[in-house]
């Protein structure tokens, strides 16, 4: 969220967002005990996982579609933070 609030531009915001999305998908693959394919088709595999936050793919696609201007980046950063927090809450029991 801080990158979006500092208005550092769409390029930097997208760079950080994609890295955060990659980290989130790795957590979800681990949570589902599925090997992370580390390739572009990972989004297709994500939708088949049993343990996902509600409406995960719809919400993720909305976030990744933009816009990534000032207000759009801030909205998407908050939505991604919400999605991430839901995924981490699902993973908590497995981290003990």
C-alpha cells in the first residue's frame, strides 16, 4: 500500500505487485501441498486449488487488470492486502 500511496508511478507499482502476487501464489501452493510450477500457467493451476480465499481468481484478476494510476493503484493495493491477509489467515494453523 505504501508504494501506491507514495505515487511512484505505475511501473514501480506493477513491479512490486507482481512480486507480491508471486509470493502469495507460492504460499497458496504450499498451503494446498501442490508443487509450485513456477511458470506462466500457475494462474490456471491456482483456480483448481481446494484452499483459496473466497472468489480468489475473480478478485486477483480485478486487481491485476488495473488501472494503476494514483487512485487505481491505491484501490488495488488495498484489495491485494485484503486478499493476502485472508490467505495468511488460512495458512496460520499450518505455521505452528
